[in-house]
C-alpha cells in the first residue's frame, strides 16, 4: 500500500467512526483508533502516522522488537501490545510498549510490574497502563480470563504498584453478521460497570471492535477500537488479518 491508500483508508474508517458516534449520541473524541500494524512493515506504520494515526497495536513482542527501531521515535506515537502475552516475555514487553492490553493472568501482571519498577523504562512514564482481556464467549481458542474469575484477578492487579488498570478488552467470535456480535460487546460493558463498582474506582477503557464490527462496538460503549485490515489491507498469507 502507498501513503495515499492508507490515508484514504483512514478517512473511510474515520467516517465510519463518526457515523457510529452520531448514532450512539457520543463525541468522536471519546474513541481512540488503534491501527493494528502487526505483520505490516515499519514503512506502513510511518505512512499511517503521516496520515494522522497515533496509536498502533502489535501482537508479538519479538515482531515489535524487530521493527521498533525504525519508528519508535515518532513524536506522540503510542504503542499497544494487543496479542496474548506469555509471562516469560512480560519483562521485555514492559520495556518497549506503552500499554499492554491483553493481561489475563496475575503472573504476567506481576512480571510487568517488576520490570517496570526495576527501571525498564527511561522515558519518565509513571505507570504502565494495562487492560484485562476477558473471554466473553466460551471458545477454547480464545485467550482471556473467564468472567467468573475476573473480579479476583482485577482486585490483585489493581493493587500492583506501577500498574494502571484502566479497563477491559475482548475479542468476540468472528461473525459475518455484525449485529450478532452486539451481545458480546454489551456484555463486556456490563461486566466493566459491575467490576468498577466492586473495585470502587473508574475503569474508563473498553477496547472492543475490529475492522468488520467496530461500529457496533462503539454503539455499545467501546472507547478503543482495533482496526487493521480496513487501514492497512490484508497482507498475503496472513489469514488472521481478516478479523482485525
């Protein structure tokens, strides 16, 4: 893709976000667009940045380590880890990401905290923002904590120094009819509201919705949407891109 194509795609995505906000009676400023740049080269990230995008999502620590040197100094860019994180890579993740949006295990959160407190970051960031990934559908292939186990995990993560538990994330089943995804997004919002009451604190972030269904997610309360294919296109050989 060239710069013009990514810029045009970004405009189309923005139009869809704006229309969803209008239907939901929400302000565009409430929604953060995360460009899912996994499997795409650093050049595509630079093109999207030049077109105005500032938040980017990567799936794997190793892949981001391989290309971050070409783009990490872009002013104002925010780097999200959105893929499943194994505890043995958590220390590395804390040093190279601004946000870890897929915590589903306390051991992972504890390793993130330890790496952060040991001075892994040199940019002066106060705390590492994390989201807990919730399994909103009983799919064996999905990561995330079960809803019934969420309160205990959230209470423990919220007590960790250096960690800012900002909200929840989910990946519902891929459904061709986007309206069928609405109950999953609504469920995450309801779970978040209940959890905020239990913890006695705000959990402002709901990361939900991808290229095919983010409009419905916005209507159901998403504050962050993760969009890959609609921005960067489908990269040959990457079947998973169809759901980003």
